[in-house]
C-alpha cells in the first residue's frame, strides 16, 4: 500500500469522526507529553495550523459537513452552516472542558499536596510524642505534664489531626469522583487528565494512604499495650468501647463509601455548562471558519510565548535568589 493510499484512507476515517472522538484523540495527544504546557509549546512547531491536534478537528468537521450536504443551493448552505455550528461548538466545548478541568484539578492537586505535606509534619510531631513513652494515667489537675504523655491536651491534638486528615481525604475523593464522572460520561472512559497533574494526585494519595496506615497501626498497638498493662476502663488513648476506638482509627474504605455521588453530578454539569457557554460565546455569530481557525492558532502561539516569557522570568529570579544566598 503506497503512502498516498494510506493517507487517503486515514483522511476518509478522520472525515467521519465525531466531535467526541476528536476530543478523545486530543486528550490522548496531550497525555503523550509530560505536561500540558509541553504539548501547547509543541504546537507552534507545526508548519501548518490545520494539522495541529487543536485546529485539525475543526477543519475535518467542516469536511464532514460538506460531504453530507454538498451543493450551493440555499437549503444546502443553510444546513451546512447549522450543522457546522453544532459540530464545531460540541468539539470546542469538549476541548474547553479538558483544559478547564485540568486547570481546576491542577490547582486542587497543589492545594491537596500542600495540605497533605502539612499533615505529614503534624503527624511526625505526634509520632515523636508517642515514642516518648507508653500511655500513663493522668492526674485530675494535669493538662500537660511529662508524666502524662497521653493527657487531654495531647489527645485533643490527635483528634484534631484525625479530623483534618479525614476531611482532606474526603476532599480528595470528591474531586477524584468528579473527574471520573466527566471521564465516563463525556469521554467514554478515556483518561483526559494531564500526566503531570495525574502524577501529583497519585503522589498525594499515596502520601495520605501511608500516613493513615501508619497512624492506625500505632493506635492499635497502643490500645493493645494499654489494655494489657493498665486493664480496660483506664484513661488514655486506648478506649474500652468501640465508639471511642473509632474516634481515632481512620477507615479509608468507609470514607470512600460515604461519598454521595448524586450532588457531585451537579458539579459536573456546572463545569460542562461553563465550557459550553464559553464555546457558544466564542462561536456565536462567526461564520468565517477560516478566521476562527486562524484566531485559535494565534491564541495557541501567543499562550506558548507567554509561558516561555513567564518561565524565563521565574528562572531568572530563582538564579538571582541563589546568588543572594552566597552573601
């Protein structure tokens, strides 16, 4: 099979792709790069804007409509214009949904990672306190004595950490669930989160998982030691009844099962509606498709140049900061 024949067959296939299929291909193309910025920077290297993964779908959707409604009679022209607006708007909305969702998830991933790191150091402080000794009985007037390692003040900090960690894990699962709902409903299950964002989320989840596992093991070990040495019913981190035990142990599986997906569907639909509204706004009243393609192409190049300028400035400032550290 010659190259020309192969190209023609590929073109025939691409001419029949739906907006969703083009959006899935775009997501796969972006995920072939380490970061989303790397993908957008690579776009300006294309010699022909109509061949970029960003613009080509618009061009091919136009070809699809021309094949379905050929001719120059008024009815065919009206139908082409109507269908072009619908198909281009659908693809543009999905494209915006990919970028907007990744922007939101990137911000949340950074926030969650920072909070998880803070909880890690908080846990490290608690760990050092736990290693100071085993549970001891607290005097009635003792709130922070060296004799009572696990006194009321310490237990209050432990409870605070447990509550904060539980909320952090819950927040993570909410955003993860929203992404999965979008992935299933609008991209047929194909992943669309950028690789660097995905990696940051995975790292944060692993950090939380390891912290919770270590904490639960320590709590259980202390409970066992306290029950053996002091007997049931004594004060301390150990608890004789199940209700108090659950106050400290974090059940990640229970938190996962507690996520109510019904309200989250409203979040998904809101994100999707915002993407659709932005797509309609950008396409409204625009009949010159070549002008639209050129506009999108110029925006991609402008954004790439802006990112390079910003990154260069940041790098320059970091270099100056290192120079100042010498003095």
